[in-house]
């Protein structure tokens, strides 16, 4: 039983490492994406303001 647990532990460590990398990439991607959305929203607001001022 101990041998099996040890093997599972190693696999789990490997899985967690992989998972952390993918989660980090995912978070980075989401961060960039939300920044893009904010920029798009800001530029739309600017365009709306310009139209109002004309």
C-alpha cells in the first residue's frame, strides 16, 4: 500500500507542476484579455465623446 501511495504522490507532484504552469498561462491570458476589453471600451467612450462634441 505504501508503494502505491508513494507513486501517486510523485504523479500528483508532477500534475501540480503542470497545472501551475497552465494556470499561470491562463491567468496571464485572461489579464491581457481584460486589458484589451478595457482599452476597447475606453476607445469606444472616446469616440462617443468626440461625436457629442462635434
